[in-house]
C-alpha cells in the first residue's frame, strides 16, 4: 500500500465532495477581490453565480471524486 497515493486519493475525494456540495462557495472564493464587470455593479454584491459556473464546478468535483476513488483503489490493491 502506497501511503502517498492513498493520501492523494482522500484529498481528491474530499475536494470533490466540497466542489459538488458547495459550488457557490467555490466560485465565490475563486472570484474574491475582483471588481464588478459593469459600471453599475456594486462591489461585493450578493448576486448568485451563473448556473453555468456552478455546473462546471460540480463537474470538476465529480471528476475529482472519480479520480480519487480510482487512485484509492489502486493504492489498496
């Protein structure tokens, strides 16, 4: 059993679950500190991220979970 591979698998599954469960938080953390896109936007506004971004983050999370499970299974084999 390779400990580093198993640790990477646990990290991948953990981050994947975070990305799937809380995509809005991931998008907010990624865009923190950026100004509004238009002249009328309020800095730090509370509008929800676009649905396209949420779905993309969830897709990346699902891929991280799948890869983490794959690496975990190969580390235990």
